[in-house]
C-alpha cells in the first residue's frame, strides 16, 4: 500500500512520477491500492490568514476492512498540529493563535482586512445570536472564545482588540437570555456555580470584573446565585475600594429582590463606608426594614471613619434608644475617631459607657483607650490606664510608646521599651518604627544604633517600614552617609524610602544632593507624592534655585498636586525666598484653600524681602477673614517690623499676642522685640525689656 503526498508547489511534476509508479506496481502485484493525491492547503490558509477553504480530502480503500474511509472536509479551520503544516507555523502561532479571527480575512488584506472581517462577524452575531454558542461561563482560558459560531466555528471575544467601537455599548444594552449556551452548560452552571465557589475564588484573587461578569450571567440566566456570592463580591469591592463595581453588585441585588436581606444590607453599608461614600451607606441603612447591632455598627463605623464624630455618637445614642445594647466592637471605631480628631470630651463619655458595660478589661478596647488618651495629649491618663490593664499585648505597648513619642517624650518611650523587654513581650516592626522615630526626634544616635543592632538580630532589617525609619533616623541625626548606605542596600524601596532619603539631604542642607536623588528616582520609574514635592521645594528655597523650583512647579501641575494646601503653601514660600514676591502673591491669591501655614508663608515672604507694610496689611487681612495666627505668624510679623524699624507697630503686635489670641510669647518672640528695639537705636528700652522678661 502506497500513499503519495504532493505539496502544492510540486504537484504537477509529482503527478508524472505517481503515474509511473502505478504502471510499475501493476506488473508486480494485483492492484490493492488507490493512489491518493493530497494537496494540503494549510500553507495557503495559514500564510494568508484568509477565509479560503482548507480541503484535504482522502479516500483510502483498505482491503482488510472492505470499506472506504473519508476525512470530513472542514472549511475555515486549519489544524494547528497537522503534520503537513510548514515549519514556520508553530513559531508564528505562538503570537497569533489567541487573536480573534486571525485566519478569517482575505489573503493579502492585512490588518485592515481583519478589521473588516471582525465587523462582519459582530454584525452576524447581533443579527442572529442564536447561531452562536455562549462559552463565557465554561471557558478555562482567556484564549478561548466567548462566543463560537455553530457552523463555521469562528470565535468572538467580548474584549477582543480588533472589536469595532460600537460592540461594547451594544453588548451592555443587549439581553443575553436568548443566546444559547453550549451543550450541557445550564446543568454545569447549576452543579459548579450554584455554591459560588468559583466566584469566591475570583474575589479572593482580586479579579472583580470577572466575578461581577459571572454574577451578571448567573442572574440573567435565571441561575439563582447564593447569598454568600453577593457577600464575597461586596467584600472584594470593599478591600479594593471599588465603588463602581460595588454599585453594580447593589443593582444586581435589587434586581434579584434581595435588598431586604439584612446580611446583604449590612455588607452593602460596610462596602459603601470603606469606599468613602457615607451618603450611600446611610441611604441603604435608612431603607432597611429592620436593624440589628451589626447594622448600627456598620453605619456608626462609616461616620466615625469619615471623621464625623458628632454624627457617629448621635447614631450611637439612637441605637441605645431602640433598646439594642452595643458590643465591644462598636467602641473601637468611635475611640479611633476621637483619637484622630483629638475629641477628648467625647472620648471620656465613651470611656464611661465602656466601664458601665464592663468592656474595659478587653485588651483591644483597653489598647484603643490608651491610644485615644495619648493622641489627645493626656499621656498621664493613658499611662494610668496602661498600668491598670489586666492583659497587655504588643499592641498595648505600641500604643503607649506611640503616645510618648508623639507628645515629645522620647526618653519615656525608650524607657518603656526597656520595661517591655524585661516583661518578655516581643516587639514587632511597629515597635521599632516608633522607637526609631523617638531617637530621631532626640537626635539620639547611640540609642538608634543599639536599636539597629536589635533590628538586625530579630530579622526586621528587611521590613520596608523599619528600613525607611532607619534611613530617616540616621539622616535626622546628621549621618547622611550612613543613611545613604542603608538606602542603597535596601532590597525593596517604595516612595516613602525615596522621600526619607530626600528629606535627609534637604534637612542637612544638601539641597543639590536631594535634587539629584529626585532625578534618579524618576529614572527608576518611581512616582513621587505630595510630601516628596514639599521636601524638594524646601531644598530649592534653601538654595534659592528658582529654575529648579519652576520645573518642580510644572511637574506639580502635571500631577495634580497644586490644589494640595501644603504643596501650595510650600510653593508660595519657595517663590518668596527666591525673591519673586509677586509670583508668590499670585499663587497665594489663587489658592482654593488656605490655612494658617499659607498665610504665614506669604507674610514671612514679605518680611524676608523687606516689605514690612505689605506683611502688616496681609496680617490684618488674615485676622479679618477669621484665620487665627500662631506663634510662627507672630515671629514673621515682628521680624518684618524689626527690619523696617516699625517700633510702634511691633509693640502693638507683641502686646496683642496674649490679649487678643492667647499666644504665650517664647524666647524667639522676645528676641525679635530686642532686635526691633536695638535696630531702632532704643538701647535703653531694649535693656529694660530684657530685664522684665519672664524667661
């Protein structure tokens, strides 16, 4: 039995050879075969990416079986693993086999032809969707098509890169109920997806759009999803702060008439809260037919997390009026909100409720109370609570250490750490970050080095938070070379790492090094934040580097940080220190939001450039607009008076500090007054003023 195959390029010449073989074989044996001429057209189909037919029909008579065997003719469907394929096919398919309809355009038409063919296919799909299988739920890879034609087996991808622009809009408005699913799909949906396992897995992996798409299909195809499928997707939206996707899930819940389910309603309130939409959270809460303690906890936490402590506490009282008793979990977000806003009175009221309900012995509630008192400046009350706690964990110790460090009591923080070690409590990365900050504020280099040794011993040197704080500590202690060595050796660096090193250079008068490091940061692809720009602008101000400052100003506008009040105030300060008071004033007048720092920066700019009258006029405008000046503002005004010899105005400003605004003069204010009197030649008055100084 002989089968001869001829490629298309040598078809004519081989035909003669085949006829000769037939004659030769007929003399040697009885005719037991039929010579088949196979002309594979894979080369043509694959090389042209055309819609031409692929015809490879063979007919072979096998005497033992006594019947012919025929391969079915397949149109527009080249076999990827066909042994007749040219050698270049496999390499090319690595890049092309996933592309929608890569082999369905006329030969030589190129990209334009593929676009035309894709337009035709989508028009066919929307004209009669029943001719297409819907494989979106069952496909195992993005390479598999979402829809496959029943006859031609051509595929369409909803997110295909060759899709016409109108496809997505049409798909969104299309009812999918009339699209037929593949064989057995409906039963597979019931078996595999009714428990929501795959959807839950997608949510855990952060693939929210795929999970949402699956949920939509399940709802539209009347496959009733389980409650926990909605819950998983809402929690995924909360983690990712995906408000748009959360609203779509909410719409599906309403469509499925599940909006009265209390579990889903509570989860919706939490989702809107985590996504920063308190109004939507409150609307869901108001429309709930009934509330349990979790409902109240969710809405109270929403207001507390957004900083609206008064409203949160009012809701807390309303909850109690309904007869529901709060649990200990509810007090934690309320206390955190009080700590964040330094709302001491509200915090004390909550403390009373905690004692009355017997929650003060809970380690989480106790630690949050310590944190609240410490952040409100009541370190003694915080320490008393800490000492009386029946149970303490590392969070409790960290709360007290943080309280000392944030209130300028770094020595007490370091002493508490020694006590912590004596009691056998193991510190974590937060503990070391707090202690390093305390060393940085004290410029306690030796203690910082000891902590560095402990960090290495306990294996925390690879933690990015600890490493960033180490860089900051060395820089603030004046050891910029040590800080840079640590920075260069970090296995992982984020924007905080770069900003800490830039801050170290800027704070040590190394503005050029700070600007050079910023260029390196950009080359590495790291995106700066608003703190980075504040530090760089301060470096430009200290160098009077106006051109670099203008370049940074352009980048700030480009990245949308100009509306940030801190960045805007620093820009005003930079232009003023570079002598461009008009540019500084224009920026100041155009600021959408101004605080005491903004006003002080502009007043100081006038004072540094010898424009005392403008500084005094702006100081008066500041008070008229209701912004209360602080200690730094008064230093700037007194300095302006001193440089211009305005003795009477300086005396008036100094006297108004205590009388009008309750600002207690410091040694800097007294020094400004002595300088003012001395520059004006009033030496006797200056001596008398010094003798009457209370400090």
